[in-house]
């Protein structure tokens, strides 16, 4: 097991990464406050891991609530299922929520914890690669609105993250690939050597080699932890973690939540960011091809869904959280492994970039 | 005009109290961030004051959204009206929300500001006595759940509070009395001399004498500001501000939101807290009579609604935010003007207290 730390003063917390962690009570017990524990999971993950998770909390009054699976259920309305469960069981302000599942479960549980009785404790037990390397760390929580992704939410840090690599054995192939998109992201943002490692080890990752997965998760969490420590509320460097996300959120929203996985949309978004950077003269065409090859190697898409025309993109991106005073801020590249936030690019290059990745047939 | 300050480091903010403040742009302009302003009001207040409020923000892109009036609309569902307005107008993370109305509008606007894009700026323009002396100051925001009042929310401080006493001229008599309940509360918690002042000046307050109202609002806001400065997130002394609220929230919920005004429920709650304190030997029967007389003088109720039996109280109070590990914490009295939080009282005395204030006919 490897333990990393997110250093945020009295709100610091550990990230435990390893195998068989769901059998180790001692890792979570110190991070439970109060006597009441509510495990939040979904109808895909609960049959696989709820029993093991409940066994972690036998020293407490433990209940659970099961959400319907999927991004299309990441709504204010579905959030009410968590509040209903807490209130009908008389959960008080000293209770602990536990997120057992992927990014949707983590984001919703985190926002429920941020807002129940104006804020209670919570623990993340991510069971997908994407949530282990990204969404479970850093305290971004929230739900979607029909007009934009993650538009309703809060910054609320967990008290502990438990990433048990065993849970990746039951993950579907497309979910594994979606997680790899966020792993690739860390390389593209600020770890040039990790890009090379990924190019050499993508086959092992897809074959779920435990050592390769462990290393990729550790590097990713370390990078995320450093960035969050430096800039918890995204005033500066944290914004780089949104590489591919302005395009990606528009695709998720435009295609209808749940039709494209978050990681799939981010993958092509990172490629489009490379294309736009090339058109601005910051990357070579060889750099763009390298990004494209890595995304293809991870079995991620490099063509947009049909409905994502220029006009649809512009309309959806105008409500992105990276917009200030009407200007869209993109994360683009100085070089591969060196990202930057900017709104200083030619509108014509943006149009060409979008057209470049529309389906050709 | 009088200006008080809530001192919370870089989140400190002014409370301006006086007449004709809605005509004074300079008070709010420094507290607007970004270029977009969304005024949130309701269908009672908007016809009276929206035009004046909009004139404060002519230097900005100003829009508004009108909520249905009343505590029964303080729901997650109605909150969506604010998110819808913000997203359909492409409001970004740099925008400012303005609450123009009473406690419901303030709490909902504040929670929308806390959660829109994980947190944006907001300004409070309270137009009722209750919101001017209590809810607009201190950063408690939220909505109700069918199983409990203010169960979903956040701590999120405004950047400015503008309490224009002119707006009290259009307030209905029962709303004025409801506000006086919270004014009385400050005296009962920690200002014994203010209790005497209130006993001598209640007629002037009910007659809306501007000088008497100004003084009462200033004393109340000063007390609230001091308590919030000392304990922003209610770890200690701030809990005293909940005098009467554990009983009161149960009454509001039991009677159906909107059937009893918050201040009315708090008034009888403060009287019941006095009764329970007397039964524990901490107050004299003369003290209880003094509280009762003051509440009657403010034209507030001293008899419970029919449905509030002992069992109903107990069931509703078990989900109160003051409950920890199954113990109900009440704010009770060491003496009038000296409140304390305790769960150390006889269950039998609580039962007798509830029965004492049930209707006798």
C-alpha cells in the first residue's frame, strides 16, 4: 500500500492506494466522526462491493442508500434520495457519509455532505479508475443542470480516500479507458516523462497489470494532490486540470448525459486542445499526432458525435465555469507536458479545430 | 445611517442600517464583482422595491428572477428557478447575486450563491424586520426539506448587507411582530438591559417609530455581528442564537411550512425554553411571566397549534441540527439575558413544558 497526502492544514487527508484495502478497517475508522455512517452507492457497484464496505463500519450505526447508476442521474432531484435517507434515519450533523462508486457517486455524495445540515464529514471509496485518479481527490463536488455540467456544487474535502485497486477488476473496458484519459491528462499537463512511460506501457494498463495500474494511479494522485495543495479553490494552477474539459463538458451535455463517458469526452477534448495549440503555432503537427496516437492506444474516441457542430459547441461552452466576462478560457499547451490557461487565440482557429474533428463520412 | 461590521478576515463585510439606502448606489457598487448582477426577489416584494433595487445596479448587466412568496416555497425545487435564470442568461463564476426580500429570499439566494458554479458573490438587501435583524447577517443559507427546516444549506457570507428601514413601512403587522421575536431574542440571550428597553418601548416599535426601530435593529445586528465574528460556523457561542428555535422549527414543520411564521414559532419556543428552565430551577415563575408578557406585548402567540402534541414534538425535534448522538441540545436560561446550551434536563420536565402550552379549551 502507498499513502499520499493532500496538505490543506487542518483539513489535510490521506489517499491510500493498494490492493485489499476494503478488508482493512483500520484505514477508515480514524476518519469517521460521530456514530452514524451512511454509505452511498449505485445499483451497479452495490451488488459487488457494498457488503465489503459495510464490514469496514461495523463499529458504527451503518445504513446505506443506493442511487440509480449513470451521469444522467447526477441531478438535484436524485440528490434528494440521499437527503431523504439521512433525514428518515435521523442522521445528525456529526454523521459521516461514505461514497462507494465512481465519479458520479463521489460528486453527489460529496455535495450531499457539503450541504446536509450545512456540512458533514465524508469519506471517498472510489471504485473506478477515473474516480481513483481524479474525482475522489480534491474536494470538487456537485451535480449537473440540464444547461451545464457540474453547475451546482461546492468545494468540500473528504477526510480520507481509499483507492482499492482490486475494484478495477470488475470495471468494464470502456470505463477503464475513460479513466486512462485522466491519467494521460496529468502527463500532458506537466509530466513529459510520464507521457513517454504511458506510450510504452499502455498495453499493460489495458491488460490491468496491477503493477502498471498502481504506478499510474500513484503518479496521477501525486500530481493531483500537489496541484490541489497549491490551489484548493482553482484561483490559478488548478485550472490546468481542466485540460480537455471545456470541449469535453460541451460534448457530454450536447450528446446527452450518459451517452458519452466523461473520460471519452475529455480525451477528444485534449486532442482538440492540441490541434488548437498547433494552429496557434505552439505545438508541432508531430506533437498533435503523439496525443492522437496515445488516445487511440487507450481505446478512446478521436471523432466528435454528429450533433457537435460549431454552433452547438459555442452555445454550450458559453456557460462553462472557465468563462469570465464572455471570454472562454481554454487550457492549451506551451508544449506537451506544459499546459497553460488562455483565451488568447484566433476564433477562426477554434472553428477550424472543431471542424477538423467532425466525422468525415 | 449607521454602519456595523462583521469581522471575518478577508471575508469581512459591512451592514448598513438607515433610511433611503435603496437610493444610494455608492453603498453597493464596491461590493459587486464581475459585470453580471442577478436580483432575486419574490412576487410580494418585487412590485414594491424591484425598480429601486435595479437602479442601484445600472452600471452592470442586471437581470432579475421572481420567486413565489412564502416558506412553503423554500425548497430545492424552487431553488432551481434561480439556477435556471443564471444559466439561461449565461451567468459566469464572477457574477453577483442580490437577495431582495425577507428571510426566505435571503436564505435561498445565499444558498444559490454558495452552490452556483461552486460559489459566487452575493449581497443582502433585507426588506423585513426579521431578515434585517437576523437572517441577512451571518451567512447561514439553505432550503427546507419535508422532514426538517433548513436541512440543506451552506455557510456562505454576503459581501454587504443593506437594511433600508423605509421598506418596513410596507410590512404587514404580523410580519413586524415576527421580526420582533428575533429582536426580543437578543435581549433574552445576553442583553438584560435591552429586555427592559423593549418592555418600555414595545408600543413605539409596533407603531413603527423610525427612531425606535433604528435603535432595535442596530442593537440586534451588533449582537449578531459579535456572535458571528466569534464563532462563524456555530462550534460554540453562536448556538445561543438558536434560543426558541428547536421548539420553533418543530412547530413550523408540524403546522406545515407557511402556516406559522418563523418568528411566531420562535416566540413561543423562547417562552417554552423559559418554562423548561423554571422547571429545572434556573428561572423564577416571575421570569417566565416576564417573557410571556413581552411576547404578548409584541402580539405574538403563547399557545401551540393543535397538532403539536408531545409525540409530534419529539419526532420532529429528533432531526434538529442541534441533535448529537441522539441527545437534543436546547438553548435554555441561566437567567434572563444569560442563555446556555444544554441537554441536561429531565425528560419529564420537557413533557410538562409541552403540555403547559397546549390549548386549554
